C-alpha cells in the first residue's frame, strides 16, 4: 500500500490526473449502480412489506370482527336469558335446586347450538359449581379447558373476554359474568370453538403471499395453531422476538434472513405476525445485479478514455502557467496569495484568502461561544442548587408535621392530630413525583383529605355529597385540578353563607367526554365575575378579593385548554343567593393512551 502511495506521489501530474479522474468516475459509477441496485431491492422489500402489512391488517380486522361477534353472541344470550339471576339464586330445597340446574342446562343447550362451530360451553358460578355441555363427549373439551383456565386472570379482566388456544384444533373464549341488576360477580362462562373459525382467515391469505402467519393473544401466546408447524415460527416465539419487533424488522435463522411484519389491534388484543424469507423476495433482482455489473465495466472503459483526454488538456495549460509563475516564486508570500490574473488559478487564490479570513472569524466565534457556554453552565448549576434548596423545605415541613402528629396522639389531642395528619398527607401529595397527569382516583383521594380538614374546621356547617362513576376512576387527568374549585366553593360559597353548606362532586361521562361537576349552595357569583374568571384577557382579571383562588381557577381552565384543545376546559353556572356549579370537561384517557398532545 505504501509503495502504491509513493508511486502516486512521485508520478507526473498528467498520470495523477489520469488515475484520479478514472478513480472518481469509477467510484461515482459504482455508487450510482450500487445505490440503484440496493434501492431496487429495498423497493421490492418495501412493497412486499407494505402488501404484507395490508394483508395482515385485513387479518386483524377480520379477526377482531369474528371474535367480537362471538363475544356479543355470548353476552346477548346471557342477558336475554337472565342467567345472572339464576346463578346468584340460592337453592334451599331439592326442588329449587332441580329447577335452577334445569334452567342452566337449558341455557347451555341453547348456547351450544347457537353456532355450528361451538364445541362446548362451560359455566362456573360464584360457589365454583360447574355446569358444562359438549357436542362430542369423547373429546372432553371442558376437562382440558379446566386445566388451562386461569380464573383469577379472567376475573380481573372485569367482563372483558380472554381468548386462548386449546388442544386438538380448539380455541376458547372466557369472560366473567356479572349480575345485570346489582353488577356483582356472578360467575364465569367459557365457550370452545373450532379453530378453523379463525384459521380460515389465514388460509385465504396464504393463497396471495408466502410466509408463516402467527396470531398471538394479549398474553403473547400462540392463539391459532400454525399449519406449517415450522421450526422458524417456534424459534420466533421461543425467543420472544415480538417484544423487540416493530414494523418490517428482520432476524436470521438457519443461515437465512427473514423480515417480519407485525401489527397490533386495538388495546393490543391481538398481534398478527408474518415471517417472510428475504431470498424469496429478492429472486427477481438477479437480472438487476447482472445489468449493474455490465454497466460498471463499460463505464470503466469509457471513464479511462475520457480521463486520458481531459488530463492531457489540463496538464498542458498548467505547464504554461508554471512557466509564467517561476519568476514570482522568489517573492512568494505564504500567508497571503495575490493573484496576477482572474483565471481558475487566480480564483483559487482568492478563495483561499477568503477561506483564511472565514477560518479566523470562525475561531473567534468558537471562542466567544465557549465563554457563553461556560457562563450558561454556571447559571444552570445555580438553578439546580436553588431547586434543591426549594425541594428541601417541603420535605422538612412534612417531617415536622409528622412529628407534631405523633406528639398530638401521645397527648390525646385526637382532633389536632387528625388535622395535622391530613395536612401532612396533602403536603406529601403536593411534593410527590407521580407526574403532571394522575388517575382520577388519586385526584379524588387528595380532595377527600382536603375536605376532611375543612370539615374539622367548620364542623357540621359543611356536608359533601359524592356521585362517582366507578368505571371512570382510572381515567387520567391533570394533577390538582379540583382543589381550586373546592376552595372556591368553601371560601366564596359556604363561608359567606349562614347555615349549612352542601358541596356536591359528580363524575360522569357525557358525549364521550369526562365531566366533573363541583356544586355548592352558597352565595353564588355575578355574571361579570364569571366572565373575568374564564376570559381575563378579554374582560380583565377578577377583583383581588382572595386572588389566590381566582388565579387557581383561571390556571386550571388554561391548563386544560392548552393540554387538550379549545373544546375542553371549565364552564360556570351561578346565581346570586342560590349557588354555583363549575363543570370540567376532559377527554377520557387511560394509562395506555394518556399522552397529552
């Protein structure tokens, strides 16, 4: 390698140009041809991947529809038969037991023969008594089901269906049953189906595109048996590649490369994976490869001929230029080049001078930026130190309140101790690290502690009425949005009103949104103040009486509109002397979808 470099350095200028131009043209042709080849191969893979994604997307849609149909059939039959009343009924006499069992048996028969592909039906009541019916008693579908059934997991799904694979070409759907009138747990139902009810979807796709197709349930278990039964699919599942897989990723197995396409349905109920051999996708690229090699060889010959011609003409002009520069070489200035002409060499000298000036300016700029960066780092350290100091104070107060609470308990001051304890809980929540978005259940717990302190202060003057939709308590909401509203009800509504004050907190869903209402029977507020609270930029800020509460309500309204959009936020209805209702409208978000835009 060193000998080649020495030859190039000592060669004539014409030879250097010849080799350089040839190498440049060759590299360019290689790059263009190589990029063209790999782009073509990539396009084939991409198109195949998109087609694969479309196909398994259709599988996902059909699978979701078919499984949802089964879930709906089971629910409609269960609801129409009023089975929950029978499951919850306690039979005392033998006759009542017979009537109850006969009713459930008739329900099993009706359910089993609802669909031709139903193989078995199993019901387990709250006392773990089992009722089952099968089309083919020799197969013992329900006995095999009981060996795989995870009762606790299914019950924790609170009525949502669980799907899993059985044996001998069966699949199962299981879900908890609840009394329609009391919403109490009444038992569980499991239905066995022929796996062909789902696998037929995959069979239709295999006619359009090769590759293994896997369907995984929400526990990432194989749901439908893989007809090919290949070691490839088993390798994919055993190594849990779906945990690291995203759209059109690949892996190697058995000396071959594979790409996978994976999609998940809503709430990750199903994962559909297609595994495709890359070699099968690129079979049509061999002709592209041969044409690319031929193009490179022809281009190399043409490049050499062109380089020889161009180098000859360039070196001839340079030899003439060297003769004219020889007299200038004695006074050559290494720092500043003063060109004598405006040809290419003169332009090169001018560009060098310009480059030197820019480098000097760049050096000075970098030096100034370094000084600014050092100052910024110092200010950052100061901010971090002040933030640490600010964090120490709340923790110190919380620990101090804990000590006061213990002393009050020791001295028998129960009411003072209770108030200090609740205040400590509020302080702990305020300095906690749960994030800016918490569950509605945590927000209500915080408000209950907050109101407990006010009930100790005001005694029987305050009564709180809760109307909570339990199904919405896991919704995600911004932290501390209710406290300013409750404070407004207490200070401006109840405190200024003679007699007993009632604060209502209602949580419900309305038109697909989460609605939280805080109401009171206090003194109310005028329309002008409501306008100033909700739109201070238009009507001006509200009066300064208790400015902290006003700012809190304004802040809650602005936070919600910034986080979720103009259609959300606060609305206030109030009449002087009658009371106030403050309504919060939010989108319904849960843990897996609580990303704020």
